[in-house]
């Protein structure tokens, strides 16, 4: 706002001046700024703005007399070299007969003293001209300057471009990097040969990403350069998932209390890396305080504004700034510049007073004897080749190289303008610009299309925003032989690299100012290894997190995973949670102890049935075998053998045929067994009734044929149930993960629960009927007391299967199959032992009882 007020005030004064001279034929400037400068006449003049002094001192205002003009202090040799580079470039162009023939370029350079007020005065002086008065009121001829090289700082460039852009005066800056200056609507005539801060920030982000530094501190100057760079940095650092640990503004007035507070923040922060966007003027007081408080163990990242500044390259600052990484503008080489700099000599022209000031600072002398104050008198013949300063050092031409490119950009635009052919021009009616009455906006058209290559091999052109191609050198501050700091190039950041590799670093050439001599780790939280995920800490930036292990069945196979990935259905996470492995398939196998035990029990039961069958076959003619239909006894033994063998279908990897057969064979075998027992029980009752007078004809209705038919019919019903069940909803192998998530239980799905329930219900129904009939016949005479053993066997059978239901439902996986097998074996052994053990006992151990007489005798005795 205050810049606008100053501009308005200045224009108002000029209007008043113009109004006061309307009656005259002469125009006069109201005032003249006292500025340090260098001047050379020519057909066309190029302006230049350089920060030859570090500091401008403004006198106090009494508001009673005309203020004294401000004056500058602290001469900067490197900036004066930049000004001389502009003069060298113009001289080189003038000496080239093929470049701008018949046109001699002149220059007018001013010192801005690193102050906005001084820079704006200098810019106004350039566009107003050096004449105090002029008589040509028609304003013919070229303007005082056709273009300006400068300013070096962003804030003056913004102010100057805002005004001169209204008149389309071309401005080519060699050091102003604020990304805001890329706005073509606000600054239509601004160009630069240094990349924008937007590119610089991206280059810094690439360095941070390269070394994995995600937790960094940020310091920036309280000006447009620092503020806009900080805004861009905050945006870019979030894109690569980095965080700013602290963000502090370096004070403009170098207030020591503020600087001490900032240094304390740096020292207490866990961030090892500190990024600084500021000029040397801001950074130097900070580093003095850093040295005073002995702040070490920090990795500094320097912006291009101070990455190569010689004021920090001292022995005192090496322990604190050694190893600093910086972004520097491209270094170049300019042939003949060194000789040109060494052949400079002061003159007496007051418009070239900047050279005299330089001379006095270089040789510690004075041209005026009255002002010497003990210093030597300058003769003007002192030898510059005997000096060793930033002025004569051409080994690191960076800003000077950009000045050189800026001058040539304007010169090439002017050269293209002079090559225009009438009738083919770019302006209205295809006209060309008239060199004798050249307007700045006409040069602006050609400047936008400039495209040339320097003698050093660098390509120079501007994009639609007036920005140059982004290319930086990566600098590293290393100890020199004398214990001071030397800045070395260790890499390059090239946005236009043909290889596509934007950042290239020579890691072997890097110096790290840490005990390990390795790059530091600057993270808020250590990286989460594979098998874990990041969980952000509440109230802290995204870089601060805890590492939580992935849950069961989830993995993360990358570092710093935000989420764990669920394994596919048939896979499970390994112990490290970084790989999905096939789930363990669980089923009751023949190889495991449980499977071996049940298989052994099944085979033993089968063998026992075979042995009993052999015993009965051998003694088939004895009364105890023939009693109660021996054919049913053999049929019962056969069905029990099938019950024992069907267990084998339940063991092993489930397959379609085993799933279909196991329950069918089980159901049919048990129905055959229970129906045989039922018929046996009915035979016992029929025999008992036939022994009574009132039931003598009972057995003729229940002979051997009827007994076989009854067993066959009862079994056929179960077969029918199985056929319907298997044809409608057949059991199939099924992979079940509901019991244990980490395992696949390979089991047989019953298909139809109703079918399975009918199968079991039918068996239960027959067993219940057999039990009731046997129970009612338990008190028959001893000669027919097999009903007691049937009762006991059916009691065991029913007890086992009643207990089976809850045990089966509550058993997971393969253990449910084991429970079912156990129920089959227990009930089968119960029937075998309860029915056949007493008979085998008599046959083998008491054959004397195995007679009809003995059997009948027991009955008589009881009676």
C-alpha cells in the first residue's frame, strides 16, 4: 500500500511540474536523485540495477528543510562484479560487427543499496532519463532506456514491474526469484534468467526426498522472496508426505531477541534438517547467534540467495555450517571477463562515481585529500591484478553469468527487431518497428521469442510466464585447507534433463558434518517396516505416527504403509505380517495321531466282528447260536462290520465320492444293524407268546421269510432316503474358514440339512422302537433272556447318539468328524459287546452250558 502511495505522490508532483511548464517550450525535472552509477552513451541505452552496497542510510526528517538524500554503506565486491559483467557484455556486443550492425549500445547503471526506496528511485531515474530539461515536446526518438537488467531482489522487482509494466518497459532480472513474478497479468513485461522459486522449492523437495528427510524446519525472510517461497514450500512438502516441524520468520530489523528465540526453537526441535529461504542480510545475524549458542548437529539447506555467499565461508562458522547443502544458480564461464575486470580504471566523470567508490574500497584509499582521514591517496593507477577479492574471482560465475545472459537476451531481441522486413512485420498492417523511434513494447514482442545459446553452451529462452529453464547446481560446504569453508558443486538439478533424471548427486563427494560422516536421519517417527501400518498421532502432523502391527489375515509389504491389505480368501498372513501364504488346510488325516487311533479302533472292531462271525460259524449247530434265528445274528455281525468300516470314509482328505458315500453307508449300515436287532427283539417276543396256549400260532406269521422281509423293507426305506438326498442336495467337499480364520477346514457339507436329519431321525426311530420292545421283554424266562442284552445294547446305543448331538455341534473343524466317528465306534462296540460277548463267553469258556438241556434247565430251576 505504501508503495502505491509513493508512486501516486511522485506522479502527482510530475503532473504539477508539467502543468507549471505548459506556457514554456522547455520541460524540466522537478528534482534529481543522488544515486551511485555508471554511464556510457550510445544509440540505444540499457538500464541496470545492482545492489553494489549492502545498506542505505536515510537521514532523519525534520519536516522544516528539504531532506538530505540517502547514502549507501558496506560496499559489495561481488555485486560490483555483476555490474561490470553487464558492461563487459555490452562492450562485447558493440565489438561484434555481425551483431546489431550500425547500432551502438550504451548503458546506465544504478546502485539500489538493497533498499526498496533506493531501487524505486533508480528505476524512475532510468525511465526519466539523465537530462534535467529537454526541448523536444513531441517526444520523438528512442526512450531513455529500451530495457532494464535487474533488479536483483524480488520485492523491488515487484514494485518496479508494477509501474513500468504499465508502459511495457522490458525488465530482465538476473536474481529475483519470487514465484509471484510469474503472473503475466500483473507483471506483463517482466522476464528473468534465473529460475522461479517454484522451481527452486521443487529442487529442494527433490533433495529432501532423495535423503528421506521428512521432518524439517523452515526459516524464511520477511520479504516477498521469503514469504512466497515459504508458501510454495509448505504446499510442495505436503505432496511428498513431508512435514514442517517449525516455521519461523527471520526479522527484517535483525532484532536479537527474536533471533535468540528462533535459535532456541532450532536447538530444541527434533528436526535435524533446517531449510532457509533468505538473503545473506537476514541469515548472517542468525548464524552469529547459532555460533554464540554453539548449535551443532543440524543439517542446513540453503536457498540460492545465500548458498554461495562468501560472508559465511569463515573458520568461525565451519563447525556449524560445514556440510550445508545449497541450491545455486547455474555456474557459467565468460571468456575474456577476467581481463576486462582487471583493466578497469576510475575516471573523473561524476556519472561514473560508482567506479571511484569501488576503487576506494578496494585499495583503502581516498581520491580527495581532505576526506582521507589517515588513508592513502588514490592515484587511479593501482594494480587490480595484485588483489584477491570476490570482484576478481571468476571461478564461480553465477549471478554474473545470469547478468551476461540478461544483456544478451535484450540484445538478441533488439537484433531480431532490426532484421524485420517491411510488409512481414508482427505489428499492425504487418509493419516493423522503427529503430529511430523505438518503443519499449515493440522490443517486448521480440524478447518473448528470444532463443539462443551462450558460448558456455547453455540454452536461453523464456516460457509464457517469462521464466527461464530451471537448472541448478547443488552445492556442499566443505572444509578447506586453511580451516575455512569452501563451496563445491556436488550435483545438478535439471528440469529439462534428456535422461529424465532430474536430480543427480555425487554422493562420494559429499561432506557431512556429523560424527558418523553420513547423512542424518530427520524424521518425526521412524519408518514403519513391512507388516505394520502407520497410525497418526492425534494433534501432530502426518509425519508423526505410531507403527501398529497388521491384524490377523492382513499384510503390508511396503515401508510406511497407511493401510494393511486383507489377504485373499484362501490365504493368511505369515508371522511377520508381510506376506500372504496359503492357509493351512485342516482335515482328519491318516497321518496324525487322532486319525491313526480312530483307524486302528475301526479295524479292531472289524476284526472282532470277523472273529465273532468265525466263532459263530464254527459253532453254528450249537443251541446258543441256533437260538433266536442264527441268520439274524450273522446279518447283525455283517452290519456291525460295515459300521466299523464306514469310519474309514470319514478319515482323509474329503472328496466328492467320499462325501457322498460316508453318510449313505453310515445310514444304511446302522439301519441294517438296528433293524436286525428290532427283528431279533420281535422274534424273542413272538417265541415267548407262542409258548403260551393263547399264542400258539404266533410264529407261523413271523417265520424266517417274514424276518428277512422286514429287515429288507426297513433297510430299503433308508436306501430310498439316501437316494433322494444324494440326488437333490448331495454332500460336497467344502472349505470352511469360519471355525479358525487362519485355517481352511476341509469338510463335507451335508448339502441338505433336512435330508441328513431324516437319515438320523429314521435311525433314531428304529433304535427307540427296538429299545422299547426289548425293555418290555426284559423279564422273559431265562431260556429267552436275550432281550435283556438287547435292552442294554440299545441303551448304550441311544445314550451315545443322544450325547453325540451337542458334542458334534460344539466341536470345530476336524474334531466334529472325530466326534461322529467316536459315536459310530462307541455305539458299534456297545452293540457288539452287549449282544455277542455273553454268547461267546458260553461258547468258549463254558461249553457245558451250550446245550439245550442246560438252557432249558436254567429255565426250570428258575420256575
